[in-house]
C-alpha cells in the first residue's frame, strides 16, 4: 500500500491525517504489517512511512478507552522526551480523532472508577466478606477496568505511537536511568491530581481484583487439574508412576484450595484497606514488567529526532528507552510500578525516590515508603495470580500466594509505625 498522506486523509484514514498534521506533507505509506507479541493486543500494525524522503516508523493499535486515557495523560507530562502518543481516535462515543497533547473534556465517557458496572448479573456468592462494608460483587466475565471485551475490534478507539525498535529488558539487567526519570516525572505530575478516564485502586477495586479476577482463575485452574487427574485415573492402572502423578494432583488441589481461601480472606483485609487510605495515589503504569520496557542502542534520526523536543545525550537516551503498553494504567500508589519492575532484579529504588523527591519537593518518610513497598508487593502478586493460574501451574500459584501472605504479614507492623 503506497499513497500520499493527502489522498489517504481524503479517503477516511484519520490516523494518516494526524501524521500529516504532525510531520507535514508529503507523507507516503511504504509498508504496513502486523506486529506480534503481547497477550492482549490483537490489532497492532507497524507502519513504515516516508516523510519528506526520511523513513519514519509508527505503530497503529486498536485499544481500550483506558489506554487512550493513559497515553493522553502521559503525553501531558513535561520532560519525558519523545512523545508517547502521536494521535488517537474514539470511534463509538462521539470523540473526534485528535492529536496528542492539550487534553480536553471532549465527551469521551470514562469508565467508572474500578470499572465493573452492575448490568443485571447476579452477585457472586463467594464468602470472605462480612456485613462491614463489602458490597456484593458481580460474577463472571467482568474485567477490572470497565472496558468492553477487546473482541469487538472495529469500533474500539485507536492510538498512533512512535515505533520503538528496542528489545525488552532481560531478567537482572540494570534498569536504564531514563526509566526512573520517566516514572518519577509521571508520578510527580499526577500526584494527588489524577487524570480522568482511569480506574481508581480503592477498596472496591481490590475486592473485584480478588473475587472477580483472581478467584475465578484459581477455581478454573483447580477444575482443570481435577479433570486431568480424573483422566489419568481412568486411563491406567495404579502403578508407581501413577501414584506419583496422583500425589502431584492432590498437591495441586491443596494449593488451589489454599489460594481460594486466601483470596476470600484478603478481599476485605483491613491492612490493605488501611494502606489505601494513607498512601498517595498517582497515575501508575500498572503492568511495568520488563517486557514493557524497550531499550535500543541505536540513535534517533530523521523526522523522529526532529520532533522529539530534546537534544544531546538526553534526547538520545529518551529515544532509546521506551515504556510501552499502558493498557493497565490506573490511579494507584506509584510504588506498584517499582514492585512489579523489581520482581526480576536490577532496580535501584532509592534512585527513583530521590528523583521523585526532587520533582515534588516532598520526600516520603521511610515509614511511608515501607508501607508502600509491602502494599505494592501484596497488590502485585494478587494482580498477576490469574495469569499464573491460567498459564504457570499450581507451583507458581502457591509461591505467589506465599509471597503475598508474607507481604501482608509485614504490612501490618509497618502501618503501626506511621
């Protein structure tokens, strides 16, 4: 596909009109192909352009309203280097396609804080919550961000972003300085003044995470493990190998039962709720594992370098390091991002906190940092528990439950020291 930007705009391709508005005409699309990778994004394309003869690569992606809101918010933060968002478009809620920056209230209805809406489904009779403020929860199929199922690709919003050719950080690799800088700037900019359109991590969000996201996944894994054990029992005589398999099956059943009991208890855990009342909230990425940090040793060039808004070493560092996939962004304590990132090592949390204190002028006390650290560990292990149950098996589920339980045990004493 090769056509001029002016022609494409006239033919109803608003993303290309946005490219023309940003870079100037003439713009030619020289190639377009799907981008692979990730567990959620199913409609992502790498588009190669020629802008005044210079090659420029951009990424076009169908996404949720949540990701649009997050990228708009990040684009407003000064000093983060290359723009994370070139343009976006909401197609089904009255939002006209728009260039990044200058975020306005333009009629895009944000999802409710925490997300899930009451749509007539019966409450989840799960136990664990008593008559002390835990509202009934919705059962089945409800996502934690309030966004519709991504299976309806054609009418979802889209975003247009610069393409970052780097590769993800590997376990143990030192986190680049630029990551701390971007995180600190984003967290400082929105500290105490959250942007619109994103779910808020509060008591209701936490209950939904435990009982509507993690718990169904654990129960599903338990059912699958029981089915496999039943198939093995029906297909063979009980030899020694079979006895070992039966023992493993019994161990998996115990692990999933313990995980279920823990989630039911944690859904209204007073330590989690107390921490949420004292920790300051900001815009958090929410899913900052190493796969969502790209680093490239190349140098910026062409039109991308011209519009980065930076110069010298800072510009080069900014263009080589990118935090991607903001689709799980939320309003939460910023320590969540550090805890997720630190899971695979290579993180200097003091470096982040020093930069955050410089930007806000309000360094957090050691006691508050300790609370945030243990809260973030508990939150992080629970939020990834559904993935572990679906993909990693009983051993990893049991390990994550143990780690979350340890974080809860430490959280209580840290709260008393505030």
